[in-house]
């Protein structure tokens, strides 16, 4: 029973991970959506959005897929994961392309292209070019498409993305094929074929072989065309894809039709029609109707031909692709020509010209030429045949060219130009002979026979392989039965050996156990004695523990009270911070006056003793930077007092002279803090500037400093200079001989000034060495040509590097201003 229980346990342990793995492999969309509402990292959310977008893309629900791609893009931008951002751009472009929103799709592909170029992702750059080219093809901008595909090929020279390279080559060939340049198309298809033949999965090989067959058929090389068709058909038969096989049936039908083998052609067309109806492929059904109409017309069965042409027209009108519609119109025109209804025939031909592509237009002009010729309008007929000849000579389609040459020969003969008639008749005969010569017919028959023989041989080989496989399977089963019997015997002997060993170990254990029991009895007596001694010690320890618990409870109670006090203090300080932030100028207010500026503001504690003040008044701008005594809460109170008094002196009392304004502020601080009575020494250092616009667009600066300097840029030579303030501070007891003085300078709108408290220069490092005024001025000198935001970052980085391993010793404030001042208030 124990052995059976263990066996079942092992079986369950083995089976559980397999079952769990299968359950996990199924994508549960609902559970993914539910996870989005839980607390996740940005990376986890991105993975879920990617999974959802891929799921809906495979389901061809591109609108829903687009929504999740955009959500993933937003998160990746926040994470600054630019590789994923580039992929998101590309995937969004693909979703928009599938929805035929080509304009927005191109915008996202261009964004992906720009970012991939910046990141140096060559393979992805080629993919972006390829996607843009596909949109250009959909909009029939073939020259632009070739332009982007050329870029993609150039990029892929440095990459080993062979599948993408084969796609690009196929697409270039497709454009040339659409435009009737079959030799160029063949060249590019052969390049693609070489790559696909060497790929492990040979993906797309059948499609390239088929397209090569189409190109060779248009060039009149039916032997090569059939060879490539049959190679493609062989691959597709292994794939067991009915629809793809049917496409080749249609191509083979066209090949036999152009060789005047109407029975074989009709057989292939009927197979193509059968598959199209089975899979509800309207485009395939329309083409089959059209081609069968041509067969019946060639056999002289006009009523049946007209019936199939009408089927083709009615089916094609419900589709987006109208290529076969023009050919159906030409078929109807030929029937009306046979019935001598030339006007009706011409109406259908004009409709065909309006909707046809290059080769379709050539066939329409041939039909129009014949229509005029049958009416003995040889001049008009000649013009139409010449238009067809111009098109067909460029694309070298021999099958339709022979009809054109015959028409030209007849027209020149009827118009009395015998020499031209003879030239075109010879060309007509040469073309006809090259298309319908005996060698072509024999080669086509040989290829078809070889294909059927290979197919039968493969079938026989398959049967032999199945018989051999069954025999191997039987031998394998017998071998497994013998191995099982052998394993069972070994298992039985192993179990017997285990039982013998287990019995011996049990006997030895019993002897050992008796000896141990005697030793344990003696140890038990010893332990009883020791236990009695420990009981006495335990009682003493219990008393000590009670005393410790009482002290611990008292400490915990005091700790709770301290935490409550700390919470109230922290809340008060946070409220003070909000009040202090409210009195400082908002960034948008400063931006309105000084478009180019920076503020480096770092309080030592939550609130600061440093503050800055900006005011625009009567075509003047006032700027002050102050460093109050102390920091933290005391410094913050002093900053609020200083801010309020400065606001009152300049805005209410209208004291616009900086030196006089500082003197007023000194007097008011002493009065408010009652320093003459209380001996209080608190105060502040301040730099106060008044900027005034001059008629020459220059800026006049009047500066007064209370133990604070002003730094400014001097254009000749280009350097940063210091303008020192007075030695007198604001508030407290000051020597009567000291006073505040105004200093004036003239600046241009491109000059810079810097105001600061002493916190930046006085910050120490681990070696207790301060940063200092010399290094501060050198930093300004080296970087004053940089943008203001960059200057701020350099100051911050230098400070951070200097104070590594220590902490702020004082509040820090640095204000940098470019003097391109906005003098008018836009809100007024």
C-alpha cells in the first residue's frame, strides 16, 4: 500500500506541471484586462498592452488593436524606452494602414523611421521604408514606392534580414510587373528566388515562382512560364492550400488559352471556379467567368460567352478591384462586333479604356482598331492600333502584340501603303510563329507529362514510406515489450534486495536502541536535578521580566506621544511650506516678464529662509533675492516678514530707489522685531535690482546690495563680472558709518545677470571645504553662453557632485535672468 501511495504521489507531481503549462498557454484576454485595474509597474502594464494588441491584430480587429498600441506607446514614452517606442510607432502605422488611414499611417511610420535612425536600428529602418512603400503602392504612387524600396535595399546591405530583403525584392518586381516592364520584374524575382531557396522554411518561394511564370507568359515564353507554374503548384500541393492551388490553375488556363488549347484551358478554369465558389471568393469567381467567356467566344458560342461576360461584370461591380471589369467589357464589345452592332461595341470599349490598367488599355485599343476596321474606317483603325502598339512595345507582350501587328498590316494594305503592310505582316508572322511553334508545344506537353509522372512517383514513394513506417512501428512495439519485461525483472530483484537490507538495518537499530535507552535513563535523572535548579532561576527571571515589561509599556506610551507631536509639527511645517510657496512668484508670472530665466531653489529643510521677489511697475521691473537669518521655520518667518515689508515699501509707498528701499526695509525690520528693546539680531542680506527700458532698446540697471553681489556678463571681453553690494546688512545693529548705495549699468537685451544667496558658495564637501565664490564665478563664466535650462542643470550637477557624502548646510537660491524683458503686461 505504501509503494502504491508513493507511485500515485509521483504521478500527480509529474502530471501537475504539464496540466498547468497547458492551461497557461491559452491567452485569457479577460484576465489580462482585469489585471490592468490592479497595482502594476509600468513595465508590467506595457507587457499586457502588447499582448492584447497582438491578440486583436491577429483577429483582424485593428481598431481595438490600435487602442492598446497607443496605450503601450504612452507608457513607453514615460519610461523613455525608445526602442519599444519605435516599435509602437511602427505597429500603430500598420494598424492604420489596415484601416486605409494612409495619411496618419505614414506619419507614424516616419516617426518610427526618425527614431530608429537615431537609435541605429538598421533592420527596423528597412522595415519602416518597406511599410511606407506599401502605402505608396496602395495609392498608385509607384515612383515614390520604388524610391523608398531602394532605401530599404540599401539599408539591408548591412543587415542579414533575408526574409525582409526577399519581400522588398518581390515588391519592386511587382511594381515593374504592374507597369508591364516584365524583364525588370523577372530580374528582381530571380534575386528574391535565390534568397528564398536558401531559407530553412523557404517561405514565399511558391509565390515568387508563380509570379515568374506570369512574367514569362506575358513575354510569350510559354515553356518557362509552365515550368515555373508547375514548380509553384508542386509546393502548394504539399501545403494542401486549395485557394493557392486554384490561382495556379487559372494561370495554367491562361497559358493554354493563348496556345489555342481551349479544352485544357477550360478544364483549368472550371477547377478555379469550383474553388472560388466553395470559399466564397468573389474576385476569383469573376475572373473565372471572364476567362470562360473568352473560351466560349473563341469556340464561336456567342450566347454562352455573353452569359459568362455578364456574370463577370455583375460580380466585379461589387468588388473594390476593377481590373477584370475592363476585360469583360472588351469581351462584350467583341460579341457586338460579331453581330455587326459596332456602336454598342464601341460603347463597351470606351468603358474598358476608362477602368483598365496598362495592358488592359492596349487590349481595348486593339478591340477599338478592329471595330473601326470592320466599319472600313481604316484611318481611325490605324490610330487605335498604333496606340496599342506603343503600349505593347514598351511591355513586350507578344500575345496581344501579334493582334496589333495583324491589324496594322491590314490597315496599311487598305490605305494603299503596301510596303508598310508587308513589314507589319512579316512581324505578325514572326510573332505568331514564336508563340505557336511546334517546339513550344512539345516542351509544354513534356513538362505537363513530367509533372504528372513526378506526382505519381511521389505518391508511390509515399505508400512505400507508410509501409516501412508501419513495420518500424511494429518492431518498436516488440522492443518496448521486451524492455518492459526486462525492467520488471530488475525492479523485482531491486525490491527484494531493499527488503533484505532494510531487515538487517532494523535488527542493528534495535540493539542500538536498547543501549541508548539505558543512557537516557541516567540522563533523565540528571535532568530532573537540573530542572529543579532552573525552576528557582526562572522565578527570579519572571520578576525581572515583569519590571522590564512595565518599563517597555511606559516607553511605548511616550513614543506614541512623541509621534503625535511630530505629526502635528510636520503638518504645520507642510502648511508653512504651502504658504511660503504661495508668496513666491509663480513660474508663469516670472516667464511673462523674463522669457529666458532659471531658478535654482533648494531649501535646507521643508521651508526656506531664502526668497526671491519680482514686480513690474510703471515701465520698470523690480527683482530682489534675499537670504534671511537662519533656515527652516525661523528663516521662513523672516522671509515672509521681508517679502511683506518689501511689497509694502515698493508697491504701496512707491519707493523706487533701490538704496532708499533697502534703508526703509532696514528701519521696518528693526521696528517690527523691536530690536532696539529686545536686542534681537535677526535680519537679512539682499540684492535689489531695478530695470528700466531705454529709448534705444537698451536696459538700464540700478542695483543696491546688502552684503550680496550681482554677477553680469560683459560683451567686451566676453566674461562674467561681479558688482559688489554694500557691507551693511538689513536688520540688527549696524555701524552708523555704513549705508546702502546705488550702482548703475547699461545692458543689451542679450546680456545676463545672476543673483544668489550665500548657500551655494558656502556648501561644504566631505573634506569640509566649501565650493567658494571663485569656482561659482568660473562656472558662470564657462557656461553663460548655454541655454538657461542647461546652465541650471550644470549648477545642480556641480553642487550634487561637490556635496556627495554630506548634506545641505544652508538654503540655496540662484536666480539667472536674460534681459530680453517683456515690459508690457499682457493681462492689462
